[in-house]
């Protein structure tokens, strides 16, 4: 009598190692159906850059599954309906997946699990993409932490991270034609124009690329991370693991284990993993984190509706070189350095008074590491509307930030080549350069590089006044 198959539903866990759902399926001894669903009932679609990454990550996953005896079934539709149809078609009596934590995803998963069990099938979910579940670490009063430092202190005091799971050596694939959708049929890649081609040289997509990036960082970047993490001119100052984490090509548990021999040096780096965990706590308890102010008093804030300024910011044409360098890096690579993210976000929100949600949406669309928790929580942090947020009156100075964290100007010169010949003294403030210096450097303000779209001092005062007015209006 043939065994009923087991379905492993892949989502943002596109790896074989340390994948509890896949391990459970492999250990069941049943034929395994590895499934990816292009869910058409998602509340929020992936951004364009994330779709581009997903294509190659799924391609890599398919090859990896083939190597251990399986394969990847790709379907499109409502997840509940796809699973109903596939279990009926194959006789599968067991479905497993790794948990997700965005509001709509949680609700769908609970509904699907209840639906499967009501039909007499077995359904299980597992923790795979976080060190701790968002509901596990509680305050003394039983609530969730809204400030990072005590949250991370509590995590570190009680955390016990077990060793990551190995890749299953072999799985028994399910041999049948299941009407598999071709990967190209998902239409994840841009075509007219193919802007994805410019992103490819910057990334090694898949678990192997993730572990290669981790090894390189541990070797060359970890020891100096606490100092260099704010330096966008130093590639070794960041791990470049964020997109791999976002798609589950590597797990936090694998990163944690890799740092075990260097825990003293790894403290600051692991606290950044902690910020990711904290963001998921906030998202779990506030499902509308990308749409609603965490602090409701910000609902009274009067945002500007300035499409021309928004476009200048998006295209790296604000006239502030450090800001423009960051926005151009984002467009060219699908990624932006964390320090620069804070500065570019602050500029949009506080210099231009444009709603933080417009910026969050742009990053959601342009980032290959667009994470539903980290992106929303970080934008609210900069805006001052979030949990444990920077106060609204903390306004990043866009030229002193460049001078401090890009001291030689290498970052700005790379991404804003129009200014490459300017002396360092004027690189972040080209409007202060004498006419002969600008001429010698080939810079024509207002022609081949824009004049500042706002005056820093005036914009800062306007932002502070707007904040005071919104508070007094309450």
C-alpha cells in the first residue's frame, strides 16, 4: 500500500538547511511534495526588486531540491484553495510549513490549518525564521516590549539557541504530474526595460551566497563592526546578509551559531539581529505597522503633498550629495547602507515633510531586502511615530552626516560622479564652493547637478514648527 505524501509549503524560508518543516517532512518517511504558492490573496504584493530576487532564489531552491531527490511544485492562487486541490489530487494527508508573522499571513495560516484539520488532515507549523517567537518574550506585566534595550536584555538573559538542523540527505520525491507552473510563468523578472540586469553583479543569490557573505564578514568585518557599521564607504562594515535573511536563505540560528567562537566581538552585530526580532514583535502586535502610526498622536500631523520633491528624492536629485548618493545606490543595487537609510528617510520626512508611508512604499518596491517588519518599524523609528523611536526633533543634518561617516568622500564620489572632482571641503556642500572651484570640477549647479531643493536651516525650522503645531492641535 503506497504512502500518502506530505506537503512542505515554502514561503520566506527558501533553504534546505535549518528548515524545520522540510526536516519534519523528510523524517516522516513519506513522499515529499515541496510546494511554493504565488498567493494571489496577499494583502500586499512583493515589491519589484523583491520579485526579482525571488525568481533566482526559487531557481536555486529548485536545483537544491532536485539534488536530494525532490523537486519544487509551483502553483498560483488562493493558498487555501491550492492546498485543498493539491491534497485531493495527491492524497496527501499532512501539510507542514514554517510560521510567518505579518497580520494577513497569520490570519490566513490559522484559517488554513483549521480548514485542513476539519478535513481530517494533519497540519503543523514551526519556528524557523526568528530566534524567539514574537509572543515569547514578555514584560513583567505580561505585555510586549516597546523599547529595544530592555527587550534585547531580556532575550539575551533567557535565550537558548539550539544547533541548526542539517540538510536532509535524501527525500522521497512524489512522482506525478501535478500541473506545475513554470517559474517564468510567475513573471517575477522585469522585461521592458530589464532593470534587473544592473542588480545581478551585486548579489550572489541563494543559501551558498548567504553563507559566503557571512564567512567573509566574520573574517574581515566582525572585529571592527561596532566602529565601521556607520561607514557606507567601507564595504566590510556590513554583512550584506539582509536580503538572504528576508527570503530565508539563511536563518538567524545559523548566524548565531557561526558567531559562537567570537561572541565577545559579535555583540553589536547580533544586536542588529535583535533589532530584526524586535521589529517582528512590533509587527505581530501591530499588524498595520506599515500603514498606521504606532503613536496615534501622529495622526494629526499635517504632511505636505509635494510630488516634485518626492520625485527628486526618489531619483537622487535633491542637491544634497549624501542623500542623493544613497538614493542612487538604492536604485542601482536594490540595497542601501543602514546609516544612509536613516539619513535619506529623515530627509524625506523632516526636510520635505512628506508622509513616512510614501518612503516606506518606495523602499518596499526598490529594496531586495524589503522585510515587512524591519522596513515599517525603521521608517516609523525615523519619523518619531514608532515604538522606541527617535524623537521627532532629531533631524539628521544631511551634509554633516556625509562629512562624518564618509570622511574621504569615497561613497559620494562613487554614486554622484558629477561631483567627483570637487575638493573634499565642498563635496557635501557644493553650493558653498566658489565659482572657480565649481568650474574647475566641471560642476554646474542647476544644470548637471541640482541646487538644494530646500534650505537645511529653513526646512529644519519648518519641521519643528509642524511638529509643535500637531502636538498643540491635540
